[in-house]
């Protein structure tokens, strides 16, 4: 290769770089003397144009590289009054582009640019416009203070590695079917979204996007972003916003933003794996407006607002993720949205663990919801299904369901919650299957709710274990209710209870209280109570059949205030006092039963205008006197 060196004496014959190019052969290496060259340059052949390594060589003017021409520029300072226009190919090595007067440093139109160790600064509008199926590679380059955008890519392909972008409106605007790969880059201090992806694909590995006054990454209008081991932090607006686009994030850190961490909205979709999303001033994750998101193996914590906010017909799946220490609800599901969670931990929240409202739907499988400062789960006009999960040590309820909600609880454990493990208010339907509720009040069901419990255990409460109130209905099958420090079951204010094939035992107060309500007990056992088995009062009704009642320290059945009880095929034994005590205009009908008591003189007592009718029943004790009545009451044995 021949070498042309431009010195002062050379310019006696050849005045400009352009004439040197004209007289050069293709492939020549042209070494420039360090000085300022004010001229426009049009390359018409392949060549290398190099400045001095030690002293500054400055080009000022329009530079054009047409199609089918390949040029290498080395060690140059370029301050074009217009711009560099590239339709062919250019390689930039250790070049400095200084703006100030120009709107744009370079336009690549259907061409190719490779830049290594270059600096692009102070363009009024943008550093580079790469358009019309162009290709670009940038390595170890610096972009700063370039007006609206550092690099605009339209319908082109870019690879950017180990570069730094700072102090412009945008770092990258990627549009119209472009494809950009970024690796180990640093984006910071841009006034609007640092990276904009519109109808294009963006892939990043191991970059840092921080300290922007706008968003970190904005993906919209069918944009597609994939990021891995990327760090986004300290951005003023949402760190990643996806609108009508796609996002895939793996092993990323999205932290300490002044707005939301991640926003997926307007029919957007996102896949997030092994990411840490934390300490954002607003919600760590927002999914809204018919969007979809999958979250797996993530850490989502310490947000100033909601942990994961899901609304407006959106769908979110969460798997093996820890969600903790949020100031508002850890997970919020609203407006016909759907969320499924499996093997997640939701812990140490300052408010509700999971909030479901306005026709939301949530499925929870094998999760732990613990140590929240309010209820573990709250739902309002919504549906919940929870399976094989643990809800414990929450300051509020385990589950609080309200206003036409539906709840299914299957194979779960509730314990050590400060308020009732499950509370239902106002037209709630709840099914509890094969679950354990202990160390705390188990159930509080109020205001026209429907409860079904099958093969469950309720035990070791310091308060009433189960309370059914205000026009509510409950059905218990194959359940055990035991070891309570207060009452076992209360049925109050025009409610009803059906207890089938179940056991109630060992309560400090009455095992069951029925007040202004009705109960049916079938194939069940009530035993070992420190007071009554049944305390039935205030216009209540009870039907007890095929049951076993024994070993209570006070009257085993106490019927009071105009209540009615029918006993059929019941065995009542070993009471410390009377087995049946009816008073105040109450009625009892007994048939096909056994009432046996060797500790009290009177098995059956009726006082104060009450009546008891007994047929086909054995009534006996060791004292001989089995009946006692007074004050206009009577006991009639119909088959004697």
C-alpha cells in the first residue's frame, strides 16, 4: 500500500485532502499532518484517512461516503458544519466528533458504520441517525450532550458494546423494525426515556441504566425488549414501561426508582425470571389494561407502595417468588384481573398481603403468607382459591372476604393470626376442605354468608373458635372442633348450622351456643366440655339425631327462652349435672334415645312454663329420680 503524507511542501502542488483522494489509488493509507482542515470531503474510493496519534488533527466540513465505498478514519477530530453522510461503509477508530454548530454528527443511510474508541458530543439534535437497513457496530465509544437523542435507529441493525451514553434527551431511539444488541453499556442522566423501543427489537446484556429524569426503558407499539443481567436504578419515572409490546428480563436488578419499577400496560406482555425488583417509590410492578405477565424466581421487596399491582383485565402468573416489606398491599388484584401464585412467599408487609377486589380472581398454591401488618388476604366482590398454603402470624385475618365474594380453601393451615383466621362478611360463599385452623379464632361468618367445611380441624383458640352470625348458613362435615379456651361454636341472630359426622370436644365454655338461630346435628359427638354441650336460647330451634353427648361439667343440653329442641336416636351420658335442662317456655321432644346419668339426681328438668315429651327412650340414674319439673312446666313420657 502506498502512503501519502500531507506536509506543507506537499500542499504547494496539492492544496486539499479532496485532491489527495482524487490522486490516490483505492486502498491507499493517507496520513494527515496535525492541523485544522476546513473542507468538505467526498470519498470515491476505498481508503484509510488517519490523523496524528500525538497531536490533534481536525476536519471541519461535510464528509460523504457513497455506496460501494469503504473508508477508515483514524485518530481524527471531526467538527462538521453540516454532517457526515454515509451510504457506503465507514470504520471509525479513536475519532472525536465535536458538535456545537451541527444538528447531527452523522447519518448512515443504507450503509454501514463501525466505531471503536470514539467520542460523539454536543450535536444539537442527535449524534447519529442510522436508517434504511443500515448496520452499525459501536465498541468502547462515548456519547454525551447530543441534543434530542444520541443514536436514532430506524429499520436498521446495531451492535453496541462497552459504550457510555449521557446527557441527552434519549440515549437510543429504536424504531421501525430495527434490531439493536447492547452489552456492558452505561446509560445515565438523560432527560426523557433513556432507551425507546418502538416496533423494534432490543436485546441487552449486563448494562447499567441509571439516574435518568425519565424512564429507563420505554417499549411500545409492538416493540420487543430482552434484557439479561441489566441494572436499572435511580430513574425518575418508571424504570421499565412496556405499552403494547413485549419484555423478557432475566437476572436483572430494577431498584431505587422514584416511580414504579416495572409497568406493563395496554395489552403488553412480559416474562421476568430471577430478577430483583425493589425499593421503588411507587409500585414495584404494575400490570394493567389487558396485559399479561409471568414472574418466576424473583425477589420483589421494600417498595414504598404496592408490590405487584394488577388491574383492568390483566393476567399475571407468579412462581417461586418472594414478595416482602411493601408499604401498601404486597399484591393487589382488581378490575376483573386474574393472578395465580405458586410456591411464593408473601411476608413482612406493612399492610395487606394479597388484596383482591372488583371482580378479581386469584389462585394461590403452596404459598406462605406471613407476618403482614394487616390481613394475609383481603377480597371484595372477588374470587379466591387457595390450596396447600400457610397463612400465619398476620396482624389481621388470615382471609377477610366481603361482599359477594367466593372463596375455596383446600388443604391449608392457618395459625397465630391476631384476628379470625377466616372472616366472611355480606353474601360470601366459602368452601373449606381438609384444612387446619388453630391458635387463634378460626371462623367469623356474618351477614348472609354461606359456609361449607369438610374434613377440617379447628382447635386451640383463646376466643370463640367458630362464630356464625346474621342470617348466615354453615355446614360442617367430618370436622373436629376442639381444645378451645372459650366457646366451640356460636350460631347467632337468625343463622343456621348443619353439623354432620363431626366432633366437638374439650372447650372451657359451652361447646355450642345457639341464639335466635337453628342447628341440625347428625352422626356427631359432643364430649368432654367444661360447661354445656349445647346452650340453646332465644327462640332457637335444634334437631339432634344419631349423636353422642357426654361428660360435660354443667347441664349437657340447656334450652332457654322459648326455644325448641328435638332429639332422636341420641345417647346422652355421664353428665356432671342434668342431661336436659329446659326453662322459660321452651320445648323438648325426645324419641328413640338413651339418657343415662350416674352423677346427678335428675336427668331431665323442665322449669318456668316449659315442656318435655319423651317416647321410646331410656332415662335412668343410680338415684332413681330422673325427672324434675316446676312452675307450670311438665315432663311427659308418652310410651308409659
